């Protein structure tokens, strides 16, 4: 056993219910697969929020609680961002979740910028 203090890397999964349920063993979720694949090399943190669209995620990210929950992590090596299922809801059938395409694109850029700003460019 090495005596050096090497911190295990982290992989953070940002997204909606598809990400939230990605740790479902019953469904062979992709988040669980990543955790299995990187076991002992990286900790996988699930930050999926069922029902959220990219607007709601950014509102949460702007709060003190959101900043702590989403970005108060060191040694982050990989960040995934999976939003769009709720954002793409039909404006007339589901206006609560719908995000216009131009704003969705802007939101994705802002989320990527937040990840880079908090975890680095690498």
C-alpha cells in the first residue's frame, strides 16, 4: 500500500430524470455502469433531478445550496450533461417544461461554462 495521499478522481453526472435513474440496477443504468467501470479509480456523483429542465437546473445552480451540491467537489475529472428531454416538451401540451431551442442552446453553453469554471478546463 502506498503512503502517498492521492485523492480519487470524481465523475459528476448532471441532468434530468434520465440521469437521476441512471443508477438503477433494475434497469442496468448507464450511471451504474460508469461507476462499475471506474470503481477504485473515480467516485461517480449523480446530480440528476427528475422533472428538471435546463432553466430549472441553472436556477438551482445559482443558489447557495445548488452551488454547494453541484460544484463543491475537488479532483473532478469528467462531467456529463444530459438535459433536453423536458426542455423539448411541446409548448402547448407542456408549457411548464418547454424551453425554446435558442434558450436551450444558451443554457447548455452556460452549464458547460459553469463546469469549466468550477472544475477546470482539463
